[in-house]
């Protein structure tokens, strides 16, 4: 148990004090995954389709209606496909306008960093629902170049 005046860390000039109010404790409430390896390349999904389906599966896993409540959306950079502003395209597909939208640079630590930063936004009260997602369509992108 932490003392009430315990200072956890400083980031972005914001001091975090515990205990966090119960409605601000970040928890993972739903996860969604999709694997797309169709036999016909033309049936392959692109990353935005994968992201949208994975988020819908995460919402179903949560048991609630949370997609419309997303206030923070982080998209892990993907290498298999190029889009201009994929985080905005995804938000448009979902019909949401989150205050925080991010499509960051390539980096091996990105997924866990985005998860940590999303949890911080919830703890600070900046949003109530955050989504962190990533997708690769490498199978779809490279299959036309495969021998045979």
C-alpha cells in the first residue's frame, strides 16, 4: 500500500500522486486480434481493415460499447503498407474524434510505450477510454512477389 502523498514520477511537468481515484485506474478491458492469411491474395486485408476489425473484436471482448468513447488512439507504425495519416483514417472509419491521435515512428518499444502513455492519459483524467493498436499486412503485401 502506498502512502497518500507518495509521488510516483514526473513526466511532462505533471506530478502523479497516489492513490488514483478508482474511476481513473487504467485497466485493460478488451483485446482483439485478427490473423489474415487468405489463399487468394485479392482477399487479403490491408492494415486499416485489420485495425478496424481488431478494435471491434476488442470492444466485443470488453462486453461494452466503448468504440464511441475512445478519447485516445495510438496506432503502432507498420512497415507493410503506406498511408497518409492512418490514425485519422482509422478514427474516421470508426466515426470517432479522439482528442489524442498518434501514429508514431518505427520503434521496437512503441507498443509498450503507447500502452504506458495511454494509461497515463486515463490516470490524469484526459480520457476515459484509450485504444492502442497495430497491424501488419506483410503476407498480403509480399505474396505477389513470392516464387511460384
